[in-house]
C-alpha cells in the first residue's frame, strides 16, 4: 500500500535534507527547510494509515473471538511505540515542530526503531517513488499557496 511507503521515504529523505540544511546557505538552505516541513506534514498520512491498520487488527481479533486485552498485555512496548508514531506526527501541524530539526531527528530515530530497514516493503518501488514524488509536489504546492512554508513571506 502506498501510505506504507511514506515512512520509507521519510527515513531516506530526512537525513539527506538535514545534512543539506546544515551544509548549505542561502536559497538551497531555505528550500531544504521547506521540503523538510512538507515531509513532516506528509507523515500524518502514515499515522492515519497506522490507525486504520490497528482498527483492522482489532476487528480481526473480535471476529476470531480473541480478547484484544491479552495482545496489548503481551506487546505493551510495541503498542507504546506505535502510539508514539501515531501521535508525534500530529505535532507537525504546529509551525515550531514542523521546522525543528530535533523533532525530525526524533521521528526518524523512532521510525527506524519500530520499522528497521529489513521490514521495508520495496515491491513496486518505481511506482511508489513516482506516487510519493507527486504527493510531495502537490503538498508543497498546497502549502506554498496557503503561505505555510517556513521561509515564505507572511500574507499582507
């Protein structure tokens, strides 16, 4: 599924954007911050996808007559990490978190901790890259039109 690829793209692109934002000056630096803010917002789509998956797992356990409480008791650490991955991207709706490099780095570490590289689904990679690129461009254009990018002049 495509929303699953957002975490993979985040884990690949955020280290590059953070390094570029530290090493460049002027316009390329501002572009890196704008792209980083946009990809932080796109991680919210992955959070909604995780909520949908957890709801489906809950319905599956009910269909098989299992108690979901035993699953949570056995996997409390995993559930806590998933809850953090669901809730922390919602903070990027606030401007300060959207452009904070420590916030992006903490999300990156959390994603690598819960979803290590061998678990990434790379099937149909060219199609997923193209779809993510289109989504990223569309989100960037929308945020540019709404004056929500970090290095954009405020509305008059």
